[in-house]
C-alpha cells in the first residue's frame, strides 16, 4: 500500500501511435519518420510529431532525434500499455484465457500490515472484497516472463479501492484483482493482488492479500516458487453483465 497519486490512462490517439511504432520496429529501436507515421495514422506530420512527443513525455517511448528522422524505442511502460490492449482483445475473441504470473515468495518491509488495517481501507475491503484481510501482504518477486506479461492485468476486471482522508493526511487509491495462488500443487482461491496507484515496488513485485495468512495456508517460505492465476473475467465481460440485456 502507498501514498496517493493521480492515475492516467493512455490517450487512444497516442496509443494508436504507439501501436504503429511497435508494428514497424517491434519493441527494438527503430527509425521513425513523422511523415510516414502520419500516413499510417491518417494524420498530418505535425500531429504525428506531437503524438510522439506525448508518448515520450508519458514515458512510453524513448527518442533520439537525428538529422533525417528520429530513433524511437518502446519502453517497458509502453510495452505494458500494449499488453493491456492485447489482453482486452484476447478476452474479446478467445475463451478460457488465463493470465499466469510466476515468481518467488520474498520478505516485505512490513508496510502492508499497517496500511491494510487502516479503517478507510479495511471498511472497503470488507464491503467490496467480501472479507477482512489478514493484516499483511504476501510479496511475490515475478520472474522475467511474468514481468513482461504483467501489463495484461490491465485487461482484467478489477475492484477499485478509493482514496480516503483522515485528520492528518490523504491515503491513495488501489486496485484489487481476484487471483488463485498455487504452490507445490496446493491452491488458495480467495485471494487478491493489490496494486496501489503509487508504490515503492517496481513492476517486478506483486502484493497479495487474503482473509488468511497465505504463508501458513500454503506453508510458504522466502524463495518458494508460486504461481498467481489471475481470474480471466474481463472489463468487456463485466460491462455486458451490467447491461443486463443482449442485442435483439
């Protein structure tokens, strides 16, 4: 858990530019002409240039401008944004899609216990997740492939935890994703990955909460290999459920 921060989503027009850059050069450094990018986007050269600048400002690409163009590289954050889009489309056109993230159990800094027990969070957990979490988080260091795939979690339906205030300060929002934790053939199904809007953790670590102490339930120690299976219900599925009706 962490302090508050504003969250931003990638503008659709900028995401389209990011996609075209990646399609031309993959995720490696590639030379980009604003005129050529404008043609692909059906936009002017000036518009293409502004979108590249916006992508750079958002940290989604890195650029080096040269005399006859610019070298552009999609960053890890840019890849995560594209993987989120990819996950949405997979869930639209495929069935039984599952996001599997692997890693090893690691010790935390003890902050989870403090934040999870704060009343502004605890009340929301009980109301929205259906349980009072054990006071603490299980930290998982993701393996290299899972770090790359983590961005796909953006396409999965989530439970928002709102920011709140007390007399002293404001506490940040977070997002919870329903997961099943698997270790040595044993499963624990009633858990959630919690992703604060801002955290000291990098994208290579995931925090899990549950009504029970996960280390005890699955007999876990630091260094044990685990698999986090993220429930595949998508935002698209959820929106259809809320509509309550099909197309006649």
